[in-house]
C-alpha cells in the first residue's frame, strides 16, 4: 500500500471511530504530521494529530520522538498509527508528556475488522478424528456440494474416521 493510501485508510478508520473533520495533510515535507481530526467526547472536543508509518518490523523510539517533536506546540494529543509493532522503548517514549497513543498493526487489523472496512471474518472449525485433523469451514461456500465431496474424500483417508454422513471409513 502506498503511503498516501495508508493515510487515507487512517482517515477512514478515524471517521468511522467517531472523529469529525478528519483531514489528511501528509505529503512530502509535511513536517511529520500526516493529518488531524477532532474527537468529541461528551461536551469536550480534542484536536488530535496523527502520523502513519508503514513498517514491516518494529517501530523504534526515534519514530515516536520525531512525531512528538513535530506536534509540539500545535496540539496536546497525538495518534501514531503503524502497520508494524511498537518496541517497548517506543511505548515508553509514547507515554512521555504530551502522551501519544499508538495503534500497531495488530490493533489496526482489529479496528478494520470491527469497523468492517475491507476485512471479512470467517469462522473455521477444527476438530481431530483419530490421528488426523479435519477443518470445517462454516461459511456459506462450505455448504456447496463440491466442497462437501472434497471434504468427505479428505476425511475418508484418515484411519478410523467418520464421513460427513456419519458412516465410518477404514483404510484398507
């Protein structure tokens, strides 16, 4: 995902999470601020700046420190959004005043799932028959006759297993 697409995704997540007037300001030379929005909590409103970082690994404390420096004197609240993970040192850095909140890759995936933004969850049941494992996909596609036939064939090959119709299968 390109940086500007990630910033627009963060904008959508914040809007869907209750922020208003969410703007993406990020571009080359943005001074370390990718956007801002207003979070209303009851009678109070908070201006929140956000920074988006695409990381495959861990975010070092310097990333958080640089964002804090960029927002210094502009707002009291910041949100650091990353696809990676925040190191223990980065979390410690985020806790310093003014405190920043972080959304790491795992929390971002949970948000996308809960907000139903491009993520579809499906339930897969796993069970053990004899010495083998059988998966049962509980999505509507799993009830298709071709899927059931393939599942029955796979189960048939397990020693002492039972077919989908309840009949016992034995390996000869």
